[in-house]
C-alpha cells in the first residue's frame, strides 16, 4: 500500500531537505526530460549515481532506508530490461549481430544495446524519484505549490488529503473483511469488497469536503501557518542540477 514517507530530522534539516520542493521538482522533471532525449546507457547511469550520492550526502538519507526504497524498483527495472533483451524485434533480424543463443532465444548486439539503454533510463528515473520522495515532505511540497507556484489552495490541499488518505483504504479493507467474517461469509477476496471500499471512499471524501468548507477554503486571503521563502539554496541546487544534466548529456 502506498504510504507517505516519514522523514527523519536529518533528512528535514539537510541541504536538500531545506531546499524548496519546487526547485527539486523542477530539477527532477528536467532530468527525466533529458533522459528521454538519449538512448545511450552512459548518461542515465551517471545521473543515477549522482542522484544516489546526493541523497546520501546532501539529503542525509540513511543508506538502509534508501536501499529499501530502491530495491523493488530496481528489480522492476531489471525485469523490463530483461524482457526487452529477450523479446526485442532485433533478435529476429538476420542482419543483426548475434551475441549468444540461450535456448530458443537469439540475443543480438542491437537488442542488448537497446535493453541496456532502457534499463539504465528506468534505473535513473527510479533513483531520482526515490531521492526526491525521501527528502521532500508532502505537506511542505503542497505549501510550496500554494505559496510559491500560486496553485489554488482548494485543489492543492485536496490532493494532499487524498494522497494521505490512501493508507486508510487498507484499514477499510481490513474492517470490511472482519465484518464479512462476523456474518459468516468468510474473510477472503470477494468482488463486493470493491463496492464497500467505494462507499467508504465516498464517505471519506464527503467528510473532507465538509472540513475544507468549514475552514473557508477559497473564501478570500488566508494567513500562512508554514511560510516558505526563497533562499540561496534554491538557485544553487537548481543551477547545479541543470549544469549536471547538460554536462552528462554532452560529455558521456
């Protein structure tokens, strides 16, 4: 179940933790756009290494926590690369350079290059996303979107509340299964559980809407409980991120 990450004091007080979430988001998006422009394996690998090193050194992410966040996504990236290696259309091309035969599979150099490039890009995306999530508090991100990007408060905080309510679906599912056991219907999977989850999600959304209306969202100027101001860290991180991306794409 997707749950909001809980950041430690070291992560919150680190250089990346105190940088504006908008700057980190802009750097992450620009890196992903840059990765989409190349099919080589070198630039994604370099950016992935830089992202992980930045998370450990500048974001103070505990190594074990970063490994736990990356492990399942790295396995998914390797699976994607393996599937493209085995089932690439280049393997059936007689003109392609054959590297090896594994049972009924013919592996060519063109397929290997394409699979390596794709796997490296997925690894880089995973690394950038994990470091961003492990150094950015969701509430601070939404505060920055409202205060610095001028996003409507009703939309931004509504999206945050919906994101934080995702773990509640797991609790609702447990309650529904227990209710079915009490009625003697069994606690296993049943399509009616989806209907029950939908009903409870609608009720939670209705309560959230009433709570936001009670707090007069979008009714006029509002005070700020957690003010976010631009600092020297923001242009420094932004310029460093853009410079690294351009350098890696050109030199590697």
